[in-house]
C-alpha cells in the first residue's frame, strides 16, 4: 500500500499540479468535482501500482466530499445555520440554459422539477443531462423529478395568447369542438366528455374563483353559460362544476397514468431521474402499481411522489401517503376542487399526516406567484412561505416563478432567506418538540430503530450537539431522524447514490455519498476525521452518531447505537 498521509493528501492549499509525475493520475473531473486541488508531493509513491492504488483510494476518499453548496453553507454559517427546508424549482424556458441552471443550483435548488405537460421530450432530456453534468463536473447535488401530465380533463382555453376578460352577464359557449385561432365568447374544453352529468343551473367556476358562470343551456355536448361573477380567463384555465355549493364529482373512468404518461415514465427510467411525481392520484393502488412497475423495470430505485390535487386523493389521504415515497400538496389544482379558504387547513393536515407517517412533503404552487412578473414578492406571499416552513414541510416548490419568470434566482433567494428566518424562530421558540410521533414500526428491529431515532433527536437537542451523523443504506434511519425535526443538521452517509438523491428532499438532511465498509467504527472514524481535516469541525465540537449497520465483528446480533463523539 502506498504511504499516503491523508492530511497532506487533503490539504486544500497545496496545488496537485506541483507534482508533475502524479499529474497523469488525476481522474477526469477531479479538480472540478471538489473545487480544489490535491498534493501528492509528500506521498511516498514508488511504483505505478502504488500510484494506481492511491488513485483508487483518492477517489474513494473523495466521495466523502460534500456537494459544493452545502460545503459552502457550512463554512459560512456553521452547523446550526444550515438551511433545513429543501427547495424544488420547476425548470422551464426561463431557466433551462446551463448557466441559469447553475445559478439556481448555487442558489440552493435541491430538486429540479420537469413538468411533462409542457415542451418536448427532447427538451426535457437536454435539461436532465445538463443537470447531471453540473452534478458530475461541478460538484452539485441536484436531484431530478419528472411530473406527469395525467388525465387533466378540466382545462379550457380561449385560444388567445394572453388573458381575456369575461364581463358580467356576457354569454359564452364552452365546447370541446376544435377551432383555430380565437373566437369571441367561445372557449374550448380539452376533453369531449367535459359536460357529462352537468345540468342547467349548475355553476361553472374558472381557476378556483377567477370567474364564475351559470349553465343556462345544454346544446349537445356544448354548454352555454352566463357570467355571474366577472373575471379573467388565463390560457389553459382550469374549471370545475358546482351544484348547491358542492363540487359536482364526476368519474370519467380515466386512468391516473395515460399512454403519454407511461411514455414519459419510460423516458424517466432511461434518463435515470430520481423522482416521478404522479398527477391526479385517486387511490393507493395506482401508486403501488407504478412503484411495482419501476422496481421491475428500472435498475435504479426511483421514488414515487403522489400529488394531492383533487377531492378523491384528499378523501384517501392516509392510504395514499402510506403507499407513496412522498407527497406534493399541489395547491394549484387542489384549489379548483375545494374552496380556496380550505387550502390552508388542508395543507396543514397533509403536512402533519406526512410527518406522522414519515414521508417527505412538498408544498407547491403560487408560493411567490407575483414574482412571475415582479422582482419582489408580496408580504402575503412571504407569510405563506413562512407558514409552510413553520408547519415543517420538507420542501417548498417554485413553479412559474422559476420556469417562465425573469426573477427565478431572486425567487429562490426569497425562499432561502424566508425559510432560514422561520427555522431560526422555530428553534428559538422551541417549537420543534411539538410532534408526538405515532409509532410506525411493527417488528422489534424496526421499533428499536424508530425509538433510537426519536431518542437521538431528543438527546441531540438537549445536549446542543453540532450535528447528527447517520450511516444508512436506504435512508430509513435518516428519515426517521428528520421526522423529529432536530435542531442540528443530519449528515446522512450512504453508499447508495439513489438514496443520496432521494434524501435531498428531506428536511434537515445533508446526504453524502461514501464508501461504507463493514466496520462501523472505521466508517465513523473516517468520516469524522475527514470533516475535521477539511477544517469544518474544531476542538470541542460534538456530533451525535446514529448507526444501525452491523459491524463486521458482530455476527449473531444486530447492533444499533447512539454515540456522542467530541472532537479532541
Ligand atoms: N417545460 C416547460 N416549457 C414551457 N413552459 C413551461 C414549462 N414548465 C413550466 N412552464 C410554464 O410555467 C407555468 C407554471 O408551471 P407549472 O408546471 O408549475 O404549471 P402547473 O399548471 O402549476 O402544474 P400542473 O400542470 O402540474 O398542475 C406553466 O403554466 C407553463 O406556462
Ligand atoms: C403543482 C401542481 O400540479 C398543482 O399545483 O396543481
Ligand atoms: K403536471
Ligand atoms: Mg396540478
């Protein structure tokens, strides 16, 4: 074995290139990956084989490295100052260049969302590849999510490029028949059966209240409607029907995933995306079906997020949460099916259920809607973002703000600053211990893991440790810790890339890809040592270490532990 002194190897101040003979072993992308150069000058390398060994060891050790954004944040703000709430950005024409994607990544984007409703598959492929390239070459850690189109039956379009006003008492024709260009007082529904079961006298509501109509006549499948509450038709407006103050629920018998969605899913598998967000989920079966399909067809573990955006999914919330790998509160479409004033409480209920059932939850849509047009948010929008953070949502999502707005980077910085502020307040006000976690586990080993995580977080908070370290294969322990929303950040060391990318969505978790050995003590020593040598921990700092990986020397029993390590 070549004699490699780690402290020299990882000394960031000395240039690798000082040592000419070692230069050829620089792995591709080495210096970009980590953003610094390494020195082999003092390494006692004699033979080619030794050089090769060092190369392997270097690569392995390298993988203990942080993503560049977390590393920078830790250096700048210290452990407690690290942001806990994750950020998802929808990628669209306004932010799809490599340069713009990099700016969003630097701004703290954890997950990039691609809405398959829009644009071509080639366009999406290009974006996915750019993101992966940024990760590989510049050391970011941005996960990729595709969001299915679903059978979106309740969309109408007036076919004009911008919005059109509906005046009081004006009469409009809603038709599924296609027509070119725009026609006065005519809007086109995207689904032929849109008027099935609808009666004269029913109310037609646009975009959750943007405008309201009364159905005054049914002509074949077309509806003639009179505007009772004037307002705007936006392009691709969403609509719903109401009778006696209640939503007219209609079952069109359409599958949650259309033929196009399945093609998009194949695309997601081929491109190795990390998450598939399933639109208009109605039951747990469809989620389970997709998960089974993915585990058979994809070599990578792709996580399935169920979007709660209609009444049916709300009625079956718990079973859907249990079946999925995470949830999105899709307030855009949800606001079409439930009265707007119910959105805040429904959001709080969903985030609470997700945390109890230990599934990550994203709060989405219109968080900073005015920033699609203006460079500054409204006070009310900032309050809405703060409320989602106060509820301990795992992640916040930008839609049009990043996809089409000119102020995407500003919007992400508003999310970042607002969440950091609210997280600090919650900590100072001691809000974090408020959850009384429901016991989830059934088997004894699982119950032990759950209890260990609950107690570990209580200990970490009471002791005021700087960080929690957890060593995890599939991310389960890390998410159980996250569920308790600890004060210090959770560094989750995993040797599984898909686990790392999935943990990106979880509150307070900083996922790191490492090569875990069978020897747990060695893993712990190695990781602490490295972080210390990177100058990120100093004398007196304390970490609480949680592990459930059985060390090599223990053969007959599982070994789960909490240890507190103080840097000496
Ligand atoms: N890939 C894209 N190409 C072009 N425009 C896009 C793209 N992605 C998003 N947009 C634009 O950004 C707006 C907001 O995006 P988003 O995907 O969040 O829409 P949404 O209607 O809220 O989502 P959903 O259709 O899933 O309910 C869209 O209305 C669309 O105009
Ligand atoms: C995000 C989404 O699909 C919605 O809000 O409807
Ligand atoms: K969608
Ligand atoms: Mg939606």
